[in-house]
């Protein structure tokens, strides 16, 4: 997080507290003791730490024919920070193979609309919003050249990740953030679902919401990587990751108007307690349970560090009925070492009774493993079977 602060001029004093926080109640789910020290999952990609190229922002889509498509970008000293690698699985995630690379695409989300596969993000590190379309399962793509072919803004610096793309009230919604001198400002982008999504004129960008370091009694350090979440009544909100180095962790909820033009935030009521809210998460609504679900890096009783934003050694399945009250349902992945192990930036989809997920992973490998929980050396695929079941009854 300190690297983000330096790059985007966010106040370092508000991003992190250097003091040890004592007397805080930690999440201690009973399932933690049974969680494996190993990192299960199917390997999609690997890059050893010595390469200084780390694997980030995994995204996952399921095509109408059942094929899984995954994408990820890279970061680190030797990364160009402007490309996406693409993979497919034709056997429900059991094996993966690389099908291509895209240059000029970064921090991107895969999604399917009207049978076509899309990828939307930025043109590179702090680049402009960019979208591409594939009609053959990700093997070939349109090339963004101008405002008619996928370049959605003509200037500025933007921030994002593999965040959800949702459909509500006839529009496609996705969050994005604008990089300003005072930090990262929240935004929402949307377009009519039946429009040509490659044309910039069809996209509406909301106003930008500025961060305020006085929020949360001066402990607010910024927000980013928001989720477009469609409620059952059709209303859409932006649920943002919040930098707040205390427990319980926080997320921020900012409603957007039906036409996508106006994003608002009430600091008195807009912050909610959320396990893992200080790290990137993906939220999706399940009509069967009528619950919102997410996979987050909840802080458990085993974490002994003082920087909760880097507590990424536990991956928890959490749920909420209203986006305000969240509970940990089970621990999916855990390692006792929080310095060099992390299961983070998870993107996922419902798949029948299961959740299928792609996980940016810092873990052991034959080359000596990751050198930090943040600088990930793997992208892995994981399946959470019967996610709706109570794990205590299994």
C-alpha cells in the first residue's frame, strides 16, 4: 500500500498507522484450525520471484458453451505494466492453456454480453478506460484505436482492477477510479446493454467522488477497486475497498443514480464493517439465497502483524443480506506465515452449486517462493464446492 501512496500522492500518514493496535477483537472462525497450510488449486500461471515480474489482477468469465476464460496482468520492476495474458479451460478448470496476450490492456475485467466476450480496464498503468470484444472465445480481439473502437476517454489517469461487471435496468455497470493529485477518486461507468460497447459515445461516466482524510476520525487513508453491485430492486451501488488500519475493517457504499450520472456518498452512514474490506474483493448477489457473497482476506486471530492491508494469508468466504452486516461463512485458504503467503485479488463466478475462482497467490515454489505476500508468483484456479452449505454440517 505504501507503493500506491507514493505513486498516487496519497497522504502516507492516513494510509497506515505505524503503531501497534492493541485490544482489538479479531475474527476467530472455528474452521481456521482445519484450513490447509498448503495452497490447493490448479496452476494457471507462474512467475518466480527472481524474475521481478509478479502476477496480478486475475479475472474469470464463463462462456455460454461452458468454457472458462481467465486473464491476468503483471507488475513489478521488470513488468511493462500494460498487458494481459489470456487462458482457457475446457474441462471445468481441471487444466488450463494459454491462448494469447493483449498489449495496451491492464487492470481489466472479463465479461460476457450478448454471447460475446469482452475485456474492459485501462490501456496501461494509470491509462485511460479501454474495452475490447472477442467473438471467438478470446483468441482474437478488436483493437482499441479511437473513440469508435474501444478507447473510452481522451485523457486523464485512471485506476482499476478486475472488478465486477453487472447488468441492471438495461445498463451494463462497472466501477473505475480517477487518479488525482489528492488521491484516488471514485467513479462509475455504464452503457445501455444493447448498445455498441466499443463506442465511447455510448458510455456514461459519473461525477468523481473525492476522498477526505478527515473521515473515520482521521483514519481514512483512501478508497479504490470498487464493486458495481446491483441490488434486487435494480438500484446500483459502488462498494469500495477502504484503507483503514484498524479493526473491524471497513468498506464504503456509494449509490449511483439510475442514469449513471450521479455518484453520492454519505460519510456518516456509508462506511460499513466488512471482514477483509481493506483488500480487493469481488461481491456478487445470489438470487437463490438472496445473499451477497464475497471472497476476502479477513484478518484472523493468527495474524500477528500490524498492517492489516497486508494481512492476506487467509481467504474467507463471507456473506451479507444487505451489504451492511457481513459474516464469515468458512475459511477457504490459510497459511500461518503472513509475510510471504497470500491468497488475494480473487475474482470469481457462481457455477451451479459451486463458486469458481481465480486467485492471485504468493506461495512456495521450487525457486524459493514469493518474497512477500503482496508480490505474487502464481495465478491459481480454485473451486468452492457447495458454497451455500454450512461447513459445520459437512
